């Protein structure tokens, strides 16, 4: 399994380039980049602050923390308090990871950031918050529901904004930061502005994305939490939202746009990786590992989802990402579309969907050509003027119910996860008649159906009564109108796995305090937790929310996905739920899927609907499962699927005895060889 995991890393990050595979050094990536074991940091040694400089930073941080505590005691609203906390947290992160003092000037930048925080704190003490009505460039923040952390974002507010009308929103996913984490993200904004040029007449938000993770997992949550935060503070026209990014930000946009295609009025994916795998190159990947690659493969699997959005793919002719954009076009061709135009002049447009355009800047490396920038900005402004349009002809595909919605259709149930599920739907007769073709679906929700009278689905005609929403279910090959939630234990949106899915939403780590049945399993669990804690801080810029098992309350199970570490002896909550999970965990033996293992030699890890609250997950003995080398890469692909039996031995990345994906009813399914 360890060998397969290495192949998975290479294949899913695009490092496998031929049948003859040479495994690179763990620290060496494509084109000489430094992989995330060093977090893509500069090759030069960081600056080491003097004792006096460290003391000055620590003293200023202590003073700012005291000011924040006084404001909290005073009852200042949290939405305002986070606008101060972001400055203290920026300094705290650079102290925690001193290699982020990239140069001597980093000391002055850190002190300057805390001065900004103190200035805001002083204003709040006087009952003032002038930055909330400030125009131009400013820094604000929000408190993430995922882990309780405060996250900064850059904001540009136009002079004409006065709060009386809703404005378009321009959402920016930044490129890879080599020397700009929180301190420089904040401090450099006034000097150089946003990573993408400002679109006139918009409110622009540049997301921090929790650092360098290509906007995946908690970085993906940052996209939507950031949009929610700015939409709460300002009047935003939800039908006029643009999404743009370049390089790593382009990779993020490929993912965000194609997995959430009904959200955007205009999209620009600039350069950036688009493919997570080429399965033909490796033949011995386990089925669940192939399935995990399909979550992120943006062109080979997901490109069809550009059908219902204005989509611009941009790349330079001599950019290393050029080949990935060719693959995107090739995939659309395989879907049955045709291109017209010239890539160097008019751009290549999809004949059947003219809103999809690919631009190639001649003789241009990994950069945005200024003339092409002007063209794309004009296209965005025109798209925003039109706004998001609810289409009468809808095409959408998915491989998981995590990403299951486009405009007025939601794919609520799949026959089999990680196989292509799709819908092509047309509405006509003033939305009275719907003609729908589906694949790999068992449940479908339609909205905007107030005037619906007839639904023809997969050749079957249903008479329906118009309503704001219609739910259709397929049983025994036949569709029918249904009501209410689906009965029984089934994979559905937000409860479909894999293990890593729990960390897109609020989660709570539960540590063991009891006596373990097997010390080796306990040591392995705690080693995994320690690694997750350390890597989560570095990769996702947040603190794990942690409680001892004896302190967990019923309210915690209502609010959070719970992540339980230990065994039935050491963790009282594992003892409570173990009998209702698809394994048998005894003092001597662990049995799952027809296989038996000595309990002292293995540690179960899995995700499952929580028996104590089936609306949330329970996770056993695991954090995010992607290899560390992938966490800051473009495709942090899960290693395990829904479950794994891990070998004990106190390795931070343990060997795997068994792993797989549960079926649609959350049962173990034997892997096909």
C-alpha cells in the first residue's frame, strides 16, 4: 500500500509523465519547485531576528492581545473584533513559523501590522469603526466556522459605493505566495494593490485562502466564507459575482468554478494546473485511489460544467501550463463541442456555447499579457452587466454529492459515487414542460418549477403540480415525484465522504483520557493527531478545536463533525459509537469487510454518519489524509477514501493494511482487483 500511495501522489499531482516513472526526491517537484515539506519557501535562508527584535515583536503582540481582551470584555461585536484580531494573528503566525521572516524588512512589517491593529483597537474603544465605511483598499477579516480561526481578506470598495444599491463582487484567488503570508498579505496591500487589476464599478475581495493550498479543503471553505463575510458587510448583487485567479489561483478557479458552476456571472482561470491524474499511466492503483483522483481532476472529469457560465481560460503560449489548457479544450471536443476562431487573435470559442472562450497570448511565459488583460477585463465587465442567467438548457455533471448543484438542479442521490453522474435538462413552454436525461442518478431536485406541469425524464412522462421545488426519485428504474428526505442511511450532500470531507465544515477534535485497550494503537492515534495539528497550522493557518472526551457535550454533537482519537478503552465516545459502525473492534481483534487483524497491530480510521447525530460525521483517528507533499500543491488528493485499517508503529504516516470507499448505503464493498 505504501508503494501505491507514492504512485497516487505522483499521478494525482501530474508528476507522472511517461510509462517509465522515476520517483523524485520528496523535496523536488515540477520545474525545480520546492514541495510543501518546505512550503514553497525561497531557497535563501530566512532572516533571523535579533533578541531585541524578537522582544519588541513579543511585547507589541502582548499589548495588542490585551487591547483585544479589553474590547471583548466590553462586548464589542465580533464582526468588528475580528477586524482587529487579524493583525495580532498575523504576527502570531510569523512568530510560530520564524522561517517566514523572509528578509530583515519582515521585522518592520510585523511591527507595522500590529500598529494597524492597535490603531483600530483604539478607535473601537471610543466606539468608532471608520474602516467599515472606508473607500479604496483596506483589510478586513471574518471568523471561520470551520475551526474558529480569524482569516484576513483584502478589500477594494469603490468611491461610488454608498450602501443604497447592491454592487457586483469581483472575487480573486491569489497565486502562490513564496514570501507573502499573513504579515505581507496585509502590509503589502497598500503598496501594490491586489494580485488582479481592479474591475471598475465592483467591490473586489482578494481571498487569503489560508495560504498556499490551491483553495482546497479549508482553503475551499475560505472562498465561500469570505464571500459571505463581504456580503454581510456590504450590499452585494449575488447575480453579479466574478471569479478570477492566475497560477495557483488559476488552479483554484478551475476547481471552484467547475465544482460550483451555478454561482458565477463571469469566470477567469489563468494558467494553473487543471489535471490531477492520467490513469492510463499507472495500472495498479486501487479502485478507491482512482476514485479519490476524480474529486479534483478539473478538465479530464469536470470540464463540461463550464457549459452554463461565461468562462475564460487564459494561458501564455510558452507557459508550462499551456498543455493543461489544451487538455481542457480536448475534453470539450470529446463532449461533442466544436471550436471556432484563432487562439492568438479572436480566441477559441465553443461554437455551441460562445460564452466559453480560450485565449493564448503569443510568446508569453507564466504571466498575463497586458493587452490580453484589457480584453479579459472588458469581457468580465460585459458579463457582470448581464449578470448570472438562469439557463433553460442545463448541463451538469458530478462524481460526488459534495458538489451536486448547478442553477436550478441538484443531484441529491447517485447510484454509485465517483462514477460520472450527469443531467441534461431543457425547460420550455414558459417553464411548464421539462425534458431531462440523467445518468447514474437516483434522486433529483428541481427548482424554479412554479409553472411546471409535465416532466419527461429518461423517456418517462410525469404529470406534476407546480411548486417552488420538485423532488424526483428513481426506484426500480422508474422515476416518481416524492416528498421529504430520503429514508434510511444513504450517501447524500455533506454526508458522502471521504474522510477529508469532514474538514470542509465545523469540526471538533476529541482527545482520549481513558486507559487504552492497546498502547500501540493509542500511540499511533496520538502520533497521527500530532502530525495533523502541526501540518494544519502550517498549511491552513488555523488551530484545531480540541476537547478531552470527558468534556464533550450533547451540544457539541449537534454543532460539529466529531473527530475521535484513541480506541474504545481510551475514548468514551468511540466506546459509545463503535457497535454502530461497520466494523467489530474488540480488545484482541479488529474485523472489517471480512478481514481480521490483531487489535494491537492496527488502528481503524474512517468517516461515517454519526450514530449520535446522523446529520453530522463521526471520524475515527484521522485528519486530512493527503500526503504532506500534496497539502500545498494543486491537488491534495485523499489517500484512503472512506476508511482505512492502519498499521501501528507510531509512524506519522502509517502503512495501510486495508482501505476503501463505502457503498451508497455506507456498507463495506470489496475492492475489485
